[in-house]
C-alpha cells in the first residue's frame, strides 16, 4: 500500500532540514572560531573568546537536544 504525502509536507521537511543543518553547522563553527581565537589570544580578550565559544557550545547542545526530543515525540 502506498502512502500519500502532500507536496506541502515535503516542502516543509526540506526547508526545516535545510534550516536546521545550516543553523547547527553555523553555531558549531562559532565554537571552533572561539576556541581557535582563545588559544591564539592574550590578555582580557581571551576571556571574551572563551565566553563566545562556551555560549555557542551551549546553543549547539540545546539544538541537538531539541532535535532529539522532536524526533522521539513526533512518532506516527
């Protein structure tokens, strides 16, 4: 038996997946940037880079947990 999927549902899956993929990748790139600049920096600005990396990592983990929660609760 074939399942009928509406075009709107397919479009929604595509744009949400694209947004999540680009968003999570961009957030993690700020983690890498902050850590790289933290290692190379001296003085007070070093703390700012570490704070940015830590905040970006917290957002990354929050997005990851949110995605897992959505996948587990949105069953059919």
